[in-house]
C-alpha cells in the first residue's frame, strides 16, 4: 500500500522521534537494509540526519544515552504525564576501563570510539564488565543529571529534528523529480 506523501513524511518524522527515544538502532538499521535490498522503496535512518548548517552544537553531558538528560527532556516535552521526575536521580556509571581509556584518547584519535563502542552494552558472560547492570545499577546511562531535564530542552531537540527532516525531505523530493 502506498501512503500519500504527506502521511509518509509524517510517518518518517514520527519514526525519527520515536527512535531518538529508543535503543533499537541495530534492529532499525537491519529493517532499513532489508527494505533497501528487497523492495523498490528507499529507506533512511533519521538518526543519521545532520543538523542544518549553522545549527549550534547540541549541549549536554558527554554520555547521555538511556533515560539521560536528552531522553528525559524529550519525554517531558512529548508526553509529560509519563514522566515521574520525583524518581529521577543522577546515576553512578561504572564503565569498563578500556572504554574510559578509549574515550579519553579519542581527541587525538577519534577512531578509538570504535573500541569504546565495541565494549559497551555487551552480555555479562563476555567478561567485558559491559552489561547494562554492570555499568548502571539504575538503568540510567548519563554522565549528567536527569533532574536537570526540561520540556524546553525537549522542544529544542524536536524542533531541530523536524527542521533537519523538512530540509532533508525537500532536498530528497527535489532530486526525485
């Protein structure tokens, strides 16, 4: 079934916002590959959108993954009734030594991020001390403090994503004519 363009673009933006809140990157990338390799459709991952030129670099903690300042701000903006800020707390992160060393050296060798990434969120039985539970007892992954999250920060993030998506869609439409 082909969706009308307006609905398809809405679905594209909606999927991008939802994925910003999720940890399903590998699954989403696999689905995108499947679509691109088995259908005439073209699928892209909105998390890969670059902000329009001139957009200030995002502010926030160096590590800000699950339930961090960014995600909490998004949720406060998009669905504030689902957020109980009285339960928010700054987590204690215990990252594997190799991750800390790779992160510390990534200024001089940015490709060390590959080593850091390969040693985060791995099953406990790998011995890497990189399972979710080993790195954060609460399940919150941020070097910041989620208690500092605001709906205004969430709105800024959504506005940036929408601005980037609109610019991208317009450019995509222009080359598809």
